C-alpha cells in the first residue's frame, strides 16, 4: 500500500470528529430539553398549587362513582340517533349491555342510552311490561325524583318524577335499531342535579319479566360537569404559548385553557425532515403523543411528569408536564400543561447541522491536506529512488554520486545518508579496482628480485657472485612471505573482532606496562608516558582512577603495536615518542605523538585499507594495512581514531567511551 493511501486511511480516523460532535450535540440537546422540561414542570406545579387554593370546584375523591356530563359545542338533536354526540367508546361509562353518555348544554342535562338487545319488546296494557328505563334523580336540596320510561311504541317519550313537585320532567325519543335500541333524553338542570341512578330492563318475554336482563350501576352516580369559572382561573395562571387541562384522577376534563404568545413573534414552522432529525438527535426515543384539543373530554391516561412527543397529524414536537392537584394531602385532580417545542426543535437542528458541517468541512480539509502532503512525500521518495537508481549502473557500479538534499527533515537525512552510502560504495569499488594494481605493485619488486637473481645465477661462474645472487633471491622470498603474512594478519584480526570479549581495564596501568616493553624493543627511541596527574590540558580530569575503559587487552595491544611501529618508522633515531592518556567529558582520549614528517593534505583516507602515504619504501613491507587495522579495532571498542599534524611532528588520537 502506497504512502498516500496509508495516510488516507489514517485520515479516516478524523471521522471521530463528526462522531464526537454528534455526541456533544446530543448532550447539549439533552441538557436543553431537560431545562425546558424542568421549567414547564415547575410552572405546572405552581399552577396546580394555585388552582387548589383558588378554585371553588367541588373536588371528588378518587373512589367516588360519577357521571361526567360533557359540554358539547352544539346541543345534540333530540332524535334518538347518536351521530351528533361524537362518542369515543374509550371515554364512556359502559355496562355489560348498556352505555350511558351525558352532556350539559345551557342548563339542560342530556342523556344518551345505548342498549344492545336481540329484539325490541314494547309494553302493552294488560299484557305486561316490555323494555323500560328506570331513573332516579336527586337535587342539591335532597329532593329525589323517580322516572320510569316504558314505551308502547318507538318515538317520543315523556314522563315526570314521582314526587309532590313532579320533578323532574323528562322528555326524549326512543329509537329501535338493528342491534338494540337507543334512548335520547333531556332533563332541565335547574335546580342542579347532583346524583343519578339508572337501570335498563331488557325484556325478551312480557310474561316472564323475572328473566329480564338488568343493566346499570349499583350505586348512585355523582353528576360532574365542566367548570366554567375554572376555565377562566386557569387561563389567568398560564404562561405564554401554553395549553392546559385540569382533569379528575379518572381523566375527565373539568377545565381547559390556552394562552398564545405575543402577536409580533412568528410561530416556528418545522418540516417533517426537521422532526425526524430531532427524533434521531434525541438521546431517548420520542413517540407519537395523543392529540389533545378543545374537544378533549377525557385524558386517555395520566401523563408522565414530563414527556416529549411528536404530533401524528403535522410535523413538530410537543412538550407536556403534569402535576397533581392536592387538597388536604389527597390528590383530587391533575393539571396538564402542554407547549409546542418547535422553536427548540429548529434551533437544535440548526446547531447540529452547523456543527456537523464544520466537522465535516474540517475532516475534508484535513483529509485533502494529508493527501496532498502524502503525495508530496511520495514524490520526494520517488525522486530519491530515481536518483539512487540512476547513480548505479546495470553492472552494479556507482557511476555518480548525487548531490545531497538540503531539506532538514527525515527525508533530507535519508537522502544525505543515501548519498554518503553511494559515495562510500563508489570509493570501495574504486579501492577494489585498484587493489590488483596495488598488490601487483607490492609483489612486483620481490618477484623481480627473485627472477633477476635466478637469471644471473645461471650465467654466474664465481662462487661469490652465485652466493650474492642467492642472498638477493632469499631476500625477495622473505619479502613475499612478509607481504602474505601481513595480509593474513589483517584478515585474522577482522575475523577475531566478533569473538573478543571486553573487560574493564585501567588504561594508565596498561600503557605503563606496554611502554616499558617498547623501551626494550626500540632502544633507539625515547618513550614518555603522560597520565592525568601530569597533564595540564584544560577540561581534563586529574583523577588517574578515572581512566578505566571496556576493552579487549589483546586487541588494544595490537592497536598500540601498529601506532608505535608507525611512529618508529616515521621518526628519526633518538627522537621522542610521547603517549598521553586523559579524560575529556565522557570519553578517554589517548594521544601518540612522534617527531616524524607532516602528513599530506589528503590524509582523510589514511585509515583505509591498502593506503600508504610513505614517500620511500625502504626495506620493509608497507601494504597500508596497519592503520586500517587500528581503525577496525577502535570501532570495535566504539571508539574513534584520527591523525593530525602538530608543531614538530604528527599526532594520532584514539578516543574510547569512559
């Protein structure tokens, strides 16, 4: 996989930004919704407390059997048909075979009885009673009136109460149907009716009334009506843009009110897409809530303290809050506040879309930048690869060394390293090409000595001449042997470096013992040792015990052999060879000074193999391997070696880690 695609995959990790933004938006939305819900719930509790204190409503206990008389917008037509009652079966009091619906309109109580029966049986004088309806009313002053309706035929029915006042006067219409019969009645509600008992007697055979089916409650029902004064009180207590319902614990609505917002404030108009986005944004599920309005007669279920719902008929979100109405520690009603949260919906959606747009924009921008950066890096790497390939021919020879890049980053370092490697490889290849010439040059002289001596021996007659030629051939043979021995020694040292273990040694004591041996080996030279106690160099330690290094004693002795031999070869007899050891910072530095001729300016390759800067060969064998061995041994000890000119001679310096 290319570098561009790798960075592109890494850029995908930036997708965590939109995800984190989404989670942050959800948290903010949750906080905002909680704040709105708490504010509305506080309003609901305050309003419920004020309603309990100020309302004159005769609150009923939760266990009181009651009949709720709704307040329709228009009086139902007294025709025995329930079409204009807008009945919701879930809101009605039902028995096993009969249903009663009540309404109050302009001081008139209207009752609608719906009875399921296989057949309609009418009363006939002298032959028995048929289907009938028994009613008992009670006023606030305690007067009771009993009414019985037993029609002889379908149609208009009318009766009066069995008391001294003939109260109440009941009028209505008896209407048979395919599955039973319906009775629609009206009763004057002035004086106010407090309770109502009713019973339906469904007869199948006039002669056998004892087998008739009877429907109705066992106790009297308290008639409860919507409270007009409570509507006004509730409206005065509501905050702006709020709808309210006051219901009994059983759900029947006693009062309703609403207050709109300021006229200069435009209402929010969310779309279905806004609603869906808000539902997905909400941290918890939002379901479709019941539709409540002025026509709501009964709350289907007691609402939660706070709830968020969507509307099924139009887009938007509704927030509702419910609080109990309590008197004397007993819950006598429920106050429900409802408010459209469309403005919050739109604001939340805008904030989320803005946040997501910013995050996606940042992601896209960073991804493009990373892709462009990866392309740039890829081009630089390819350019470096092409330069490296162009520098090496098909035969593996380095043709040219590319110019090192100037950039200061890691790719620049890599380019410079490649350039250095190619340069070293080119030098090594050049060394290998000249190795044969160097060997031929070193071997040519002793071979010529041997060949010429043998040729001369064939023509020589005098014994002195023959002996002289023999000695010259022997010298040439010895020289060849020394050349091969030197080459073998260099090879053995390279092989032994990997097997020599390092140990802690005192370099000062090691040099003292070594130079004592050198004094015996080279008596024509003066050897001097300078340790830190005598050194006056700035920055050097004066603690002789600090000259401890990790080294292999045999390899260190060979390193000193090569450097001392080099110093002896280049210095005149009777001259001084000084060896100094001192500590500089965290390294131990050893100097070997001799009074030989100065090094040439091109001495950088002095420590390469088969390199010699001697101007005269003399009688010794000098393959240029000695200082190469010194460099190998120093590098094995993680050290460095360098040569430099000094006043009156040459200095070789070797540094080791302390």
